[in-house]
C-alpha cells in the first residue's frame, strides 16, 4: 500500500481536497469533544440528588471520563496510524454521540458512569485531526491549521462552562447531554462529507498486550492521583495503586522495547525533541489546569471572605470564556512565530506568557475585570504552547507514526492536568479559613496555587530550552542527468 497522499498525474503535487473545509470541520470536531470535558461541571454538586447516590460515588462521573480518555488516546492514535486516521476519528465521534445519548437517558448512577466513560473514549479526536492535517494539507497551511486544532481544546473548554451553566440553569439537566449528542452527530456528518481518508498508514499487527499493560499502568497512576485526596495519600489503596503503576509501566516499557510492532515506539519517544516536548507538555498541562481550578472558585466564594467575588457559576464561565477566544485568535500568530523562529521559540514564549499571567493573578484578584485579564493572558500563553507542540512532535517522527506520537503528547498534557488537580486540591484543603462553621480555601491558598502554576510554566520554559534547534536545510543536489535517473529508478516521491 502506498504511503503517499493523492497526487496529480501531471505534476506530482499533493492535492489536498478542500483544505479550508478540512480545517474547519476538524477544528469543530475538536471543540465538540473538548466541550464534553466541562459539560458536567455545573451539575456536579447536584449529581448526588439527581442520581440518588452518595457524592463519593457520583464523583466517578468525572473520574470515569478521565480514565477512559487516558487509555483511549494513545490506543486510538496507534490504530489510526495502522488502519486509517479518518476511520478512527469517526469511531471516536460515534463514541461521543453514544455516550451522550446514554447520559441523556440516565436517571441512575451506573448508566451515567458508563455514558461518561464512552464520552471519554472520544478524546483522541484532536491528535487524530492534527495527524490528518499533516497528511492532507500543503506545507504552507500546516502550521496555522495545527495551531488552530490545538487551540480547539482550550476553546471548547472555555466556552463549555458558560454554555453548560446556562443550559443547566434554564432547562432539565438531561438537555446538556442531548445538546452534546446533537453537536457530535453534526461533527460526524461533516467529517463524513469533507474529511478524506489518509493513505499514510503503517499497517502491521496491533499490540494488544502492550495496550492492556499501558491501560493497567495508566489507570493505576491516574486513579491514585485523582482519588488520593479522598482515600488518603498514605492509605494502602493509594500507595498500592502508585506501586502497581510503577511496576506495570516498567514491565510494559521493557515489553515494548522487545516487541517488533509496539503500541508506543519508545525509541522514537526517547528522541531528544520528542522527549523534551512531552516533558514540557506535562508542565504546561499542569499550569493550564491551575487556572481552571482557581479562578471559578475566586469568583463564586462569598464576598464575606474578603477576597471572594460572590458571582454565579454562569458569570464564572463568562469570565473564563475570553481565554478560549484568545487561544483561537492567536493561533495564526503562534503559527507565524513558529515559521519565523521555530516551534521551540513559540513554546518558550508561551510558557513565559503563562507565568506572567499567574504573576498578575497574585496581585490582581479583587475585581471581575482582573480575572478576565488574567484568564486572557494565560489563555494567550496556552495558545502559543499548544500551537507549537504538534509542530515539534511532527518534526521528529515519521509521517506513519504521527497519530500515535500526537496522542501520546496529548496524554502527557492530561497527566499534567491530573497532577494539578491533585496538588491544588491538597494546597486548598490545607490552607483554609473558617466562615460560619465551614472551611473555605484561604486567599493565601489561592496565591500559593497561582505561584505553583507560574512555577510549572517556568519549568516548561526550562525544559523547552533543551529541545534541539532545527538543523539547517541541506542544499538540494543538482538534478541528475536523465540517463542516470533512468538507471537509478524513479526519483523518490514521484
């Protein structure tokens, strides 16, 4: 099977079908999937009443999505490289629609958790979309398109909160999931109509043993991180899960190194550019999520605390929304900087902007417009960093491994956000004030989390400095005489 995209017979030039439509549809699909992540936030406090279950059990409506996404993202990426990225993109969107329908029909805990897990299986849409763009778009369009696709993650997350709050305040809570199903169905139809199937594939056999090993290791790790605060960080369950994660992932790594067709090519992952980009992604994911944890709480805490602003969840969502719009608006700027200076510089600039945003938040947190400014600055930085990471990854891996490599990078960001949630939760639980008999996070607790977020961004900057600069282009050799070309065979790529 040929690994080359479709070419015209006359010129041998790649002809991407409707590039504008491809970019728009893939970005829309990315926004729809990222909306799913914030879909349940407005109703989380009400889930125990709505589902007639304890709060400790209804929390699995969020945890199930996280765990399913962690397992599905690298697996779907590898399957996309092997059997077709568009095919796996469609499967992912179908999972979103089915999961949304299950949740929309749910009035009990178990079907809700099942539906949320199915929604989590759709998380591979963004890395798959970026990989399709690499296969289908001309080189001059790729940087801007991938930056836009990466920004869709932040856009959906930022716009999802006010939208979900508005729906939850004015309609039955099931409408949240029927709206998600409708948008997923629209994305499915658009992908079928406008997105072509890439011919760049690896083929081979799927590494089922590697997939199971990775799933067990990741679930153990993320379950310990996400539930450690509830179970106790020193509890036997939490420590046992951490130990299991270390043992399983080490064994999995040894197995992958000895497998001819591994789920994750660890040798490629160990390349300096890929390795340091993924490490920086963990730090960036941590830094991004710290904002999502701090700003909504500051906005909603009562004014009697002296630092809370006493606003509604809808207002909190509207304050966060500009960050997503800034990410989208700066996507072409990020691409232009990457083209002029290289994606490494773009990543470092973005990390510094994020750190500055948290620095602003430490001194500006007493007015609504302060938090709008802070979220916009941090959103700008995240837009730069997210726009640069796919370019760094794709510049270091073969085209046949793009989906798997981008999916692993997405997983690294998710691990960062999970760690941010756990660490911020510990800080805010330990640094509290008493208000009417209730323990609430203190102002210094919020400032500590902001400082940690700034530190994570600076760590990302430091890690990115170790990414190698791109090598200077080697001058093209003069064309060989026709006779020599005939004797040597057809030139590569024609």
